[in-house]
């Protein structure tokens, strides 16, 4: 189940390749959104498609 985006936020750390982080940061800037919002949307899309809860 995907929570509403107004739900309480928590922080967690992940280790990713530097080049990927750079691409995601640039994508957020290009879309005019925050990095957190972009990653949240990507993760929600993933779990929705996968049927993961």
C-alpha cells in the first residue's frame, strides 16, 4: 500500500553510483522539483507497478 504524500516523512540512506545520483539531481532540477519529491514519485511508481506493499 502506498501512503499519501502528505504522510509523515522519514529519512533513510542508500548508496548509489555517483553518476546515477548526478543524473537524478539534474532530472529534479530540470523538472523544477525537489530531489526528495522526484525519488518519492519514482519509488511510488515502482511499488505500484510491482504490486509490492
